[in-house]
């Protein structure tokens, strides 16, 4: 089945620095990828839809300048958390759908970000 | 009212029991329905994917969709301790559209 690789799985950074998270579709092309945020014991909250070759579409309340999304190729989308603060600490997950497949959306393994 | 309602549980069952997990939704435009399993600190893993109404079976898992009632279910037969996880229902209105998730149900299967 479709595989989505997400890196890093865990990152600790200092407040004020930026962190980049990568999401790759390994065996399929994904024109659209999605970025989610998940707080402890809560469901996934969609942050933005990443479109290859165009600007991302952000959900209401998500700061575009803080969460920069780049989808430069059909297999790679990146999320950069800029000027991170402790309140940005969370579990970030990406997903993609194999356009040629018949399965649902495949998720990455997630990135646990801790800002100290 | 949320678009997708799911009882967060926790639901505790003995090993070997049949588990029934459910979600209701309000948006009649939803056409694609999914169930995901998520272990702690891991990404969601797709269990079942169905389009429109009907049943789908895969091993110990059966997914049911009743669009007339706006109700979907996931049944797990012969539950195992390894099935202990959070189960998330998700749905979308169109192919490739964004998913709307339920809150997730915590399932605990005791040996």
C-alpha cells in the first residue's frame, strides 16, 4: 500500500528557532498533502492543505506566517514552524492520498515537537 | 453541533469480545468514510475505507455505512489486547477533499 514518510519523528528546539518537518510520499505522487496538529488525547486538527506548485490553503485560525508550507514536488511537502514558542509544542502529522489508488488517505508517523 | 460525533470512551472489553464503534455525522455531502487506528504517539493507520453506503469486511474488521441515518460503524471480532488503541472515524465529501475526523474512541482490550 501507499507509504508516507515523515521526518523527524521527534525534535526538541529552543524558543525562537525554526523547525522544518518533511513529508514524503514514497511510492506514489501526491498533488495534495494535508498537515494536522494533534494535542494530547484529542483528535486531529487540520491546519492546512498543501498543493503542489501553488500556495497552501490554511484553515481558519492557523497563522500562515508561523506555519510555512512548501510543496515543491509531487512527493515532498514541508512544514516549517517559524520562531517556535512553547505553545507550538505538539504532535504534527501529514497525510497524502494516492491519486491512482483506491485507498483512503495515508498518514505519516508524526513528529513530536517540543519547544523549550 | 460538531460535523462528526464520536464517543471518546474509554471502552473497555475482555479479550475475545466483539467491539462496536460508531460515529454519526450531520453533513449529507459526505461520501467517503474511513476508520483509522492510532497507537500512542504514532500516526493514524488506515483500517477500513468505504464509499457511500454498505458493508465492507476485512479479516476481523467490518465497516458499515448507513447514509440514510448518517451513521457509520466499525466492528472488531475476536478482539485482542493488541487492538487497544484510539479509533478515529473520518469522512470527506469528495475524492481528495479534506477529512473531517471524529474525536476518537479509546479502546482497551483486557486479557
